[in-house]
């Protein structure tokens, strides 16, 4: 392939995730995007197929019962002349760590806001994460088929609560039963809503120009009021500024209804036009990797077990950062310095797994993992490189694990190490005794781990309270003080699942005392993978 083709493939890529509060419409809009991408024929089939496929898996059953999505998938689809990669973020608030890592693998985000509810708590948190890397955000105000809040108030709330300038691109014409469509402020075009087309690609009816007979006819007596409103909105809001959007300072905002599949097309058109193609990535030291570099690089941001219950495999999700993946190529697993031939990487076309022949920067490929790959690992074509920025958060909740059958200790350790490696939980092995302590960021993680230990490893685990309330990864350049610290605090020390030394404290006060006593020891609340 020539260089210009390679560059062309990169520039076509748009890799993004959806951020929203539960129930805002993420699943619904995902389905409509797949419809536009011709990845499905009729909306409604995504959920159905997912359920059929995993009907035998109790694990999925649990997920369904709880109404949450703990697995995160990748969907690739073509739209216009682009190749779009949509990374699904787990829906439940408990899985913030997992979501965080998905957000390190995208170049931009789509934010969905329930028009009746406005900016909600989880969206605020996710925006905080996006701000760390100035991720560009496009906003979609959903549920215009209902009586929602005043659009002007919603813009105001986005600006004040989320701290990002809002630039309306489309503006709703009415709402609820009187919803007629949207007016494109930039193109001076009316897009007309036809109800009842939610499960298909809807008609694309337009009127060019607000100041036209056709528009006056459509709006009737409301024309003047709407024209005045548009003038007001234009005067009072930010004009779209591509550079400000790309810098993460301004969010273009669209209005519509995901359920009725309206306004989504306009948003998608804006998205593929403006959203950034794969961006440069920071690696250790001064190294910045550009997607156009000829040599392959990528990093693993997620590991997921048992995607296919029949095969019990684990898949490592890798974002391609530069160069090109070709089936059968040799890659260096940088952390362990080993070269391996990768013949069977997967892509995720609309949720279906298939063997991939080639993949470009921005694409996500799945590697079969037999236990050697960890979250954060970098793969290259020989260079010793480590992509940074994929942290691991110190857990805030702890439990001791006991076995119902003590003979299963080996399976327990294996299961917990694998689940920890996947990021489902964190595991600590105290240095001074044979305990096993689990750490989590959210309490639901404990239930999930117990369930999976039983389902996948045949181990019945019982949880007990443990006198730990906070954990810190410790290291030091002062060998003498570090040795003294380790002697003094031996009963507080543990190795985590990746064999890193950890300090487990009964309380914040204990932690503060240890920090005061040993100023040369670093107590880290996050650890880079
Ligand atoms: P998620 O939790 O963000 O994935 O939200 P879902 O896509 O599952 O939607 C949550 C609920 O809102 C479901 O009952 C949807 O049918 C409903 N919903 C989604 N989009 C719209 C919309 O445009 N209008 C209305 N009235 N309901 C919607």
C-alpha cells in the first residue's frame, strides 16, 4: 500500500465513546448509529441478538437482571466516507475505572443529555475525565418528542455545570407532540420530523432557508416567533468554532430524539466532519507517537474474559496508535521484551467478532490473551516504548476472601489474579499472613467477582470484613528508610495482583502517620499500569 493510501486510511478513522447518565439514551442512539452505518438493518435487533447469543450464559443473565452493562464492546461501521469506531462504556456508575480506561483509547466523545433532566451526575464525572485530556465533545440533547426543559436553559446548564462553552448547531422547532424538526443554524436549513420512523433510516426532508415561503407555510402562525427565537439564540450563544471544539473548550450541541431516530443524522454528519482523526499519543519520556509513523504501535486498555462462554477465552483490547496491523505480523510485547507472531487478532464489526486482515491507527483489535498481557501493555515493532496515562486507582472498599472449600486455594488465586488483571477487582496478598484481600472502587464489583469465581473457576468464596480502609502503592529511592519502613509496617504490607508492594491502612489517620514518619517513602493513590 502506498503512503498516501495509508494516510488516507488514518484520516478516515473516527474513534469515539458515548458518555451519558444511565437512561439518557446511549443504547438507543448506538442502535440508530449502527442503522446509519448499515451495520444492522432494523433497530431493535442489537439487544435481541445479544440476548440470543448469550442465552446460555448465567453471567449475561446476571447482567440482564441488574439492567447494567458490565462488558464493554467495540463496534466498527462505515459512514459517509469514514470508518467509525464506537467504544461502548460500561453503564453502571460502579465501573468508573473501566470507563476511565475506555476513555483513554478514544479521540473524542459524544455526550447525550436527557432533555427533560438536564445535566446529571454521571455526565459530570465523565466530563471531568474527558477534561484531563481535553477530549473534544459533541453534545446531543435527547427526547425532544417529550416536553423537555427550555433549550436555552439546557445550554446554560451545560456551560455552567460542565464548564464548557456550548455552541448550538441545530435548534428544535417545538417539542413534545408539537415537535416539527430542527433548524440547522449553520446551514440555514430546516430538517423535518416524520413520526413513526424510529426503526429505519428516516426520510431526509429539508427546507433550505428559514426565510422562505416553504418555511413560513410549515410553521404557519409560529413562524415569526421561531424566527425571533433563532435571532435571540444566535445572539446569545457561542458561534461554532472548530478549533475551540478540537481543544475541548467548546461543545457543538444538537437536538433530537434517539427513539424516533431524528436529529441523529444531522449530529452524525457533524461528527464525521469535525471530530478528530486519530491523534498523537504520549509515550514515556519525551516520545510522542504520530499515527502516520510507519511502524506499528498500540496499547491495551481493556481485558475481558469469557466473551464467548464456550471458549472461555480472554481478549485484550488494543488501540492501534501508529503503523498498520497485518495478519501474521510480528509484534514486540514491550513490557516483557518478547516478540510474538499475531495471526488471529479480532475486529468487532457491529459487535460481531471476525478475524482481521489489517487494521489502522484508531482501530481496536482484540488479541487472544493467555495470561501474559496486562492492561496498559504496549506493543511495537521492536521499539522499547510505553504509552502512558492509563492509571489504576487505589480501591476504597475492602473485603477478606475465605473459601468454602479450603482445597481450592489454587483456583482462587488463579481466578483472582486473572480478574484483577482484567480490572474487575484488585487483589492483595498480605506479606505477613496467608490472607487474600479484595479491593474495589464500587461495591457491585464484589458481587460480580463472587459470581464469576463460581461460574468460571468453580470456587465458592465468602466475604468477610477486614480492617483496611485505604491502600497506597509504595516505593522509595531511599533504600535505608524504605527498609526501616518495611520492617516497622510489615503487617500493613501486601503484594497486589501485579506484584507491586502496597501499604494497607486501617484508617486515613494511620496512613497520615506513616507518611509523616517516613517522608522519603512515596505513597501513591494511582499506579500506572
Ligand atoms: P441508556 O441507559 O442511556 O442506554 O438509555 P436507553 O437507550 O436504554 O434509554 C432509556 C429509556 O429512554 C428507554 O426506555 C428508551 O426507550 C427511552 N428513550 C431513549 N431515547 C428516547 C427518546 O428520544 N424519546 C423518548 N421519549 N424516550 C427515549
